[in-house]
């Protein structure tokens, strides 16, 4: 199942920089592991914002939910999820 996910990050301004950097490093490793597994298919920055647009390819809503809740930055995120379905006019075979 494919999902379009927008993540807007809002880290508290009073959080110590060392803690922020630690969380970001753990988050990077977590996300890259999922990318290498093929579950986090694409990730793009939103220009001028601390946000990203991502495409996930997972088995179920529950799997996506668990992945998102496992993000170290999850407590500081606003997340919007849209389920995606293959468009009948698509010429690509790998977008299901």
C-alpha cells in the first residue's frame, strides 16, 4: 500500500542543541534503514520549511502507523497521511 505523508516538524526552541542533534542523528538512521528496506520509498524537503513529503510502501495502515510513531521526532510533528491508489492512466509498472 502506498501512502503520501507530509511531516511538519516543530522542535521546541528551548530544547538543548545537543539533544536536538542526538534526536536528529537517531531519526536519520531510522529513516535510512526504512529506505533501504524499501518501505520509505521517497523523501523530499519542502523548500523553506522544516517539513518533508514522503512516499511509504507498506503492508497496512497499522504498519505505517507504527513506523510513524517510531520516529524519534514524532512527538514534535504534525503528520498528514493520504492513501494512494494506482491511476489507470499511469504508464509506470512500479507505482502500485
